[in-house]
């Protein structure tokens, strides 16, 4: 069965819509209101959202290589140290429900620009915070600020792109996210070893501000966005309407399972490689994050592949690749461990690219809200499994962590196989798009 893909922009959430500001809109792109692949507008939008994805994940995950150092500096356990990341993703997950709803009223670009700017400023504050409690509080504020970007960016792409360009554009956005996640970890890990983690995080905050400027200058204004009046009842009803679609619910569950396993894998990799027989230092461990380059390639390639072959066919294959990589890390030779991490990274980002586009295409209305529900599950998986991985580490070391991650990945494979046999939602069948 081929994947159904809706046409046209989403409808306003309230009974009446507020006219968009025509004066703020760019000139019409070739071929109509929607952006076609290969046009200058497509390149501008892709570059703007690539920058946004880069900054979001660089700021979000820049503390991950510092977890062992936090344990030493502040005298906290691995599970407590992981809160510097888990608390951020947990707040981000919940706050996205509000931020995505706000974007349905005030517009996508304004919300995303505010999110980028405030999260960069919060990262600069973390760099000078003297106490562990203050660092956790500021990291929570970072998650609150970043809540205005991931789901909103996905909705912008589905709103503005031609349907046969959505997968490619989503892949480029997630590729920017993968590149940002790698760069943030690598920059902070290497510079933190040489100059200390505070200057390294300060530099990341400055990079975030620069990315916000690039985003503001590059991203075209929305042409297909239909603002909703601030009707809380209508917005709430539209949010719960998504939960009545079993296909969307399975996609949300998929995000929880895959992201939870992936973050747990990387959270405790540093602790594993600090121990014998490896004994690596922080800078050497941070080089492992170069594997994220494969995530960048996988996102773009599998996003484009899913446009041609269908999401149903590509998703389960990407998850199988991730599972193979996870299990490979049980080997002892360092080269094989690194190869396993690279394979798992490739499979994860490919799967995430496919699922992200699928959520926006399956949702009938309020696409930012649908994306926010997906990312709510996605980041809750990061928070819950990321912290529980510390319990597994304390109980059974790396093999216990890998066992837990493999279990989550197998569950994701089962969900993908169920999705491959699930019919399209009723609204697509009624409109003849199934």
C-alpha cells in the first residue's frame, strides 16, 4: 500500500480565521503557493531550517559529553548527572504542547525565532552558573525556550512545501539537527577537555545566537499558514482529535521508543569508554560524536527515499539497521564499538526522518499540534530512558544498557510492522487520497 499524502494547507482551528499579512509575504514561488524542490525558495527554507535544527540540537545536547565531568565536579551520580539533559528534554516535551498551540495563533516563524534566541541566552547563563541546582534550573529554562521550535518547524515544512518535497525538506531539517547534535557534543567535549566546560558552553551560546540570525534572514515568510483565533476550547479539541487516530498514536509511541533507546546509548557510552580496557579521555570520547555525520546523511537520504518508495517500506528497514548497530556495541574491540554506534546512528536518524514527515502528512488539521504530540513522546522517551539507563548502568554496566536499548528498538520494529498494515485515516479515504 502506498502512503496517502494530503494536499493543501491545514484549516484554522477556530470557526473563523485571521487573514495573514499579505504585505509580509514573499513573491510567489514558481508553480504556485507551495515551495517546490530545487527552487530558490526551497533552498532558502532548507538553509533556514537547517540552521534552526543545528542550533536546537547543538544547544540541547551540548551537555551530554560533560556528564562524567559533572559527576566529578559536583559529586553527583551518573543518573543524577543525566538530569542536565533529561530535565531539559522533559520540560521541552511538555512545553511543546503550549508552544505549538501558540504558533497556530501567532505564526510559525515568530515562535521559532524567539525560541532560538532565548535558548542561546540560557546556554550563556549555564556557562557562568556556580551551583549544580542553578545549572539544572537553567537547563530546564533551556528546554522551555526550545519548545517553540521542533514541532513548529515540522508544521512549517508540511504547510509550505509541495507534497513531493516534504520528505526531502524534512530530511534536510533533521540532517541539520543531527549535524548540530554532533557539533555541540564535539565542540564542548573537545574544548571542555582543553579549556574547561564553562568556556566551551559559552561558545555554544554564541553559536546559537549566530544561528538565530541566519534563520531570521533565510526563512521565507509563510504563504499557506492560516492563523486561528485564540479559542482555547477549539485548540484543545483539535489536540485531542489527534489522539483518536490509532495511526498517529503508534507514530507517537515510535518516537518514545526509538529516541529513548538512542539517548540512553549515547548517555552512558562515555562512562563505558572511560573504563578499562579503553581508558579514553573526554576529548577522545567526544570524537565518537562524528558518527552524527552519518545521521545527517541518513536523514536526507531516507527522507527522499520515503518520498519515492513510501514510508511504510522504509521505516522498518531503518529500525533494523539501528538494532544491528546497537547489538554490535557489545563487542570489546574499540573499532567495532565505534562501528556499532555509527550504524545505530544511521538507522535512528533515518527512522526519525520518516516518522516526522509521516506525522505531519497524516494529521488532517493542526499539524503543529500533531508534531508536538509526536515530539512530546519523543522527548519523554529521552528523559525516561535516558535516566533509567543510569539505573541499568549501575546494575549491570554496558551490557545492561545495551540490553535495555535493544528491547526498546525491537518494540519499535513491532510498531513499524503494525503501521505498515494500518489503513489510512477516514478523512483521507473520504477525500479519495488513500
